[in-house]
C-alpha cells in the first residue's frame, strides 16, 4: 500500500467540515477556511467565523415560535447592509497600518479615500494609499544632501565606548531600545554592512549622549556628531518616510536637547516625536487594526513591548518637558497600549508611572475643583515609589510644577501640600549630590535644586525656609563638579532671591519693632495718667482689669474686648 494513502479514520470520529467565513458567506465567495482566508487577505476584509457561534447562541435564545418573522430570517446576503463594505471592517477598525512603510492613517484621511472606495467596490487592484491630488505638483521634492557616513567621523573604539556608557547610565531610565541588537547592528555598520540612514541617526544619538555623560569624545568631536544627527533627521528624503528607527532617533535628540539646549527647542522636539509616533502608528496594538496588503506584518510579543516602551518614553519625556515649561501637552489616542513588561535593573516603568499621575487634560473652570485635582496629583506623585536618583529629582520637579499651578489659583496652601513639597525637595538633595559626584549631567540635578529654593521662598513659612540653607549647600557641591556659566548664574540668582527675601523679612521685623516701641510709649503715658481720672470714661469694673496685667504692654484691646 502506498505510503501516501490516507490513514483510516478512527472509529466513532467525524472530521469537522470546513466552514466559510462570515465575509465570504455574505459575498457568496469561495472560502478556503483559513484564518484569515485568502479572499479576506486579498480584499482586506476582517476574517471572522461568527456565523456558527451565533447559531449556537441561538439555542439558548427564545424558541422560533416566540420570535418575530424578521428575527427568524437567516443571515443571507439579501439581509446584509446596503451598499459596498470597504476594507476589512472599516466600520469597526477605521484605520490603515503599513508596518513596512511606517505609516498609520485613519479612514477620515483624504489619503485613504481612494483605496477605501476601491476596496469597497471590490476592485481587483484597488488604488494604493497615496495623496492623490494633494497639490498641483509644479515643483520637485528636494533631494538628499547627505554625503558622509558616521564611520568616517570616528573610530569603532570611540563609538563602542560611548555606546557602553549609554547602556549603563541612560538606558536603565529610558529603556526604549534593545541594546544588544543596537550594538550588533552598529558593529556591522562599522565593518562595512552599512545600515540605512534612519538607523545611523539612532547610532549617532546614542553616541552623542554617551559622550555627554562621559566626555569620551570631547566637546569638539561631540558637536560634530550632534550636527551629523541633525543633518540626518532634517534631511528631506529621510523625513518623507517615518519609521520606528526615526522615532527612536528623535527621542534621543530630545533627551540631548533637554540636557544641553533651551526649553523651547526641547519642547518642540518632544512634540515632533509624538507626532512621528502618531504617523507611524507604533503606539497602536497591530492586532486591533486592519493592515493594508502593502504592509501586512504580525507583531510579536517582544515587538509589542518595544513599541509600548518607545511610546511611553516619548510621552513621559514630553510631559516632563511641557509641564515644567508651562506649555500644552500632546496626548496620543486613547487606544494607546501602555503595557510595559518589567525588566531587571530597568526603571522605565517607574518613569511612566510618575508622569501618568499628571493630569494633562484641560483645566477645570472651577478653581476649587482644580485645586483638589492638583493636590491629588501631588499626593499620588509622592506615593509613587522610585528607585533611581534621576527619578527622585524628576518627581520633585513635577511636584514643584504642581505647586506653581496651585499658587496661581491663589487659594492658599494646605499643611499637607507644604509637607509634600518639603518631602519631595529633601529627597532630591542626596540624589543630586550622588549624581553630581558621578559626573552624570542630568538636567534636573540643578533644575530641581533651583526650583526647590524658589518654592521654599514662595511659601515663606518657617517649615520651608529652614530647607534653604541645605539646598544652597548642595548646589555649591554640584558647582564643584560642574563649574559652568549656567550653574554659576543659577547659584547667583538663588543668592539674590534669598537676600531679597531676607531683606523683606527684616523690613517686616522692623515694622513690628516700631509698632512695639510706639505701643510701649503709649502704655507708659497711659499708666502715668491713670491717677488723673482719665479712666473715668471706662466702667470702673473694666478699668480694674488692667491692674491684673501691670507688666503686659502687648494687650490688644480690640481682641480683649472682642471688638
């Protein structure tokens, strides 16, 4: 007997017949029974097998005798909804995702309209996703001006040492890359297996940050690397096709700008990063989207975790920058997935949890409600455990930013709020000392200290003013490690503000002393004239009360008589 002859069926068993999927059944097309079937793959339908399930559920439903005639009708094509049904569940999914091109588009976009119509009309070759008629087209798009590759700018030893610094110092806080894969791809890049420009932008950002936190390259060479990264990210050809590598490179650029540049630049770059994420669609779970045939790809569990990390880090970085700078905050779609898998020695999840405590919505019109929400955010921030010095400083920055918003409301401070501010600031002091001793130039080493002194002066109570001296002493220690124009400028400003506050307090004290002296003279004159009958204007019983306090010139008569 031939070995290809099928084996006999086991007795008592029956092979399940192949069923047609719902879309093929509705359109009366041949279905191969796959999931998804070939027809649904071709026309980008959402392949489902719900028809049989509905039959099984119907057994538990009321009997046919109690159903209306319309309910007893089978789900044939005659009873399907009128009009053509476009791509795989446009009504349910409402989006196109092209993984290979790094492009995510909603069906409300004009770019998707032609393809949606073609799919709905079941064209054998529906129009591609393209911006048909977007403009007249009388000018050509500019060409790339890039002429140099990164291996021409520095040696592999220099590059690898900077990557090691990034991996050990920055990656634990901003863990949005697989550093083993990055290192291997970078090594191949230097060995002649040149990667595409977007990945070179990633390498450049990693090396620039590694140099910043170690000074391995020196300022001149580091600046050359930074400018190369800028040329890559601003290149008109590279920016035409957003990709995951391009998003990662922009996150790195934002971190470097926040640590070295101006607030408006860092905020703009963080916002650009989020817009790139929205363009690429990496913040969405691919399983929930209808992917186009041009870019169909299945995300693995690891890919999903990496996409979540990229999105979360970009969002957290943007919130920290925007909230501190007092600018608007961009929020990605509510369907974003934030599920980050914990990793050993990784603090990315704690970073995400911190920034998630900040309310990024529109401020409520009622100041009382605003105050309650802000105070709740501050309480939640301080209740969030953090285990990295950078995050201790970041938590303090966020608390101080909340305080500034509470101060603007002008409703006064509660004792609980003051306690939380002091708790955040005092926890930041040793963290700043440790990071500066390690020569790690995190931006909040100085920013958190400066803001803490400003908050203490603003509150102006004994509880807060007692923390100014240790904070200024910590700032002096930071200057010993980072003696720059900016640290000296900030320190001089703190001394100026502290001196001004001291002068104001002394002025208030002098006024109190003056009031005390005038009152003492008045009371002495008053007691010298008591025998002359000037107290006759008072009731004798009231006048006799002053004899009980012969040495107390501080009696407030208005308080005493309750008037």
